[in-house]
């Protein structure tokens, strides 16, 4: 009895004989252009393809226990998978088929296969394209390809990637803030819709912000979301929602216009020089005495004849020699100053009237000569304290001295740019004249007619030369100055009129 029990124990403790795993065979069909993937229930380490690369491409992921088949051309292939021990565990008999949908998918991949984020597939008897576009520049390209009528039956499941939507939203906001100057408007994405938020001052600014945002959402983007009958919409809703509120701006206090003090100075210089040199010998015999005649008689001899007593007075018996020089210098300065607002014209005017008479006796009549000084300027402050004086009109009339007063008029009209507190010469005129006279009678500006009428001149000898030159010129200076108040600078004026006591 004991012997049987021991034998039974020995037989039961012997391990069972190891048997090799069985190899399974699976037939699959892969549509050309449509990948098929399978998950493995064992650890595979090696793929053996029997002439498969020309018909199907195999992607094997051992760590994920996944295998994927891509059809290359219509045909058959046999794929064997081995486990970690090298034993064959699975045999795939792949049959690659082709149809119209697969050909359509192949054509779309030819144009759009390199677009990042796109997926192509066939579900049932319909082809589809989906995924998320990452690069914004690919949007128009996808829209153009899918607008071909032969892809009309393709289901479009394309959307923009969240990152791309954020990039577009940022571009919208930058253009609205910086380009349109609406700094209180923001753009954010809510459920794939662009929300415009913030505040503006009027309805025109609100609609302008929406138009700018729409410019960054072209028709090619809308076609990716919906059919052409629902352009600019996402799932039946507008792609842009305008939630901007209107807050009228508070009335800003009017800016106090700047004041400009304009000083105009007219400087006139006159120089004259005259030099006279003369020699005159003109003796005259008085008429109250006798006379003596010298001449020839009838026979050709010399005879004399006298009548009365030879007596009388000879004037201007000795020759007169004289020279004279005269020179003169005059400087006339007129100045005017006025205060005006920026871009407002100002004028300063001065006039002096000089009365004189013309003619004599019953023909005498009165006349006037006027001296005027007028400056008209319209200042305009531009940049960096520079002032545009446009236009400058200067009119100056002066009275020239002479036998009769005469009026000389000068005008200037121009445009210049001057910095505040700096002076500019706006114009001027220079006149030079000279005159030379010879043997003028009388050379010394004396009245010799009365003396010559008292007797008979014995003879007359005259030599004289007169030279006269005059120079005159005038210059106009303009000095603008920006002041903060009309009362600025009055202290200096008061000091000039302050009463002084000893």
C-alpha cells in the first residue's frame, strides 16, 4: 500500500510537457489611401513581409503593441509577426483595394499632404478631410483646393488650431489698438468665436473695430467652418461677436491758445557827401563914370576919344577862389510790437503827416507828405518752438528831404520760419547815387545876377567842379516770441515809465 502511494506522488509531481503557441491567420482589407491599424494582444518583436513593400507599407510600434497598414497599390501581401521568442504568432493576409473615394483621397494628399494638422479618411461611402490647421498661411491654400467642384462631396471637418486662433486674435487686437487708435478694445476667443470687448466713444468707432477684425477673417477661413451660404459663421453663429460698449467721452476743457509777441524794427541809414571847388573872375565897371574909346581912324592910324571924366568903381576886381565840403549821416530806427494768438493775424501801424507849401503868391497851395510804418503778421507755431510767419507784410513810407518833401514807399511780403526769441532779416533796399557838375554858374550858390546888373562886366572867367554822392538803405527785422500769458513782460515796461526822484 505504501509503495503505490509513493509512485502516485512521483507521477503527479512531474511537470507537464511544454507546447508551442499556435499561429493565427487574419485576413484584412485595406482601401488605397486609407490606413488600417490593429492592437496586438502579445508582445511582438519582429515583422516579416513577404514582398509587401511594393503593395503595403507597415508601421510597427512594439512598445504600444500597435501595427498600422498603408496601402500603396492594389494587390495582395502576407505579413508575419513574431513574438519575443522568435515564434510566428500572427499572419496578416492583406488585400489592398482601390475605388473612386481612395483616388480622391490620393489627389487631395498630393496637394495638401504637407499641410500640418490635416487628416484624410473614408467613412462608409464618403470621403472626409479634418484636423486642425496650424500655420495661418495654409488657410488660403486649403480653401482654394477644396473649392474645386470635384471635391464637392468631401465632408469638411477642418478647424483652426487653438494656437492659430490666438495668433489671429492678437493680430486683430494689435491693429484695432495701434492702427485705429482704439486702445480700450480687446479680442478674445470663446467657443471658437472672436469676441470684441471694451469701450469706445461712438458708434462709428464700434463698427470700425468690427470691420478691422473682419479683415483678418477672410472668406477662405469661413469656408472651412461652414458652407458658402453661411459665410462668416461658426456653427450658425457669427464668427465675430461685437460686445463693445459705447461710453461717450467727457468734454475736455478747451486748450488755452498760446500767445506770440512779434517785434518789428525798421532801420534806415542815410549817408551824404558833397565837395565843391570853383574859380571865378568877373570884374564889373560901374555906370556912373565916363568912358574911353580906343580904335583906328580913317587913315589907318590909332586914335583915342574920351567923354566925360574917367571915373567909376570896378567891382570883383580880384578873382574868387573857394572850396567847400559837406557830409552828413542819419540813422532812423522805428519799431513796433504787438501781441496776438497762435494762428491769428496781428497788425501794428504808425503814421506821421508833414505839411508844406507849393508855389508862391496867388499860386501858393498846401500839400502833405506822410511817413507810415505798418507790419502785419500771422504767426503759426509748428514744432520745437519754431514759428511760421505766413504771411509777413511790411509797408514803410518815409519823407525824403529836399527843396520839396517827397514820399518814398517800400513794401515787403514774404513767408519765413523763425525760432522763438530769434530775429530774422526779412528784407531791405539799398540805393546809391552820385552826381558831378562842371563850370556851374554860380558855383558857390550865391546870387550874382543883382551885382552883374549894376554895371558892365569887363570880362568873365569861370571854372568849377561839384561832386555829390548819397547812399541810403533800410532793413526790416522780425522777432517772434512765444509767451504763456499776455501779462508776461509788462514789468519791464512799467520800469521804463516809473517816476524817478532825487
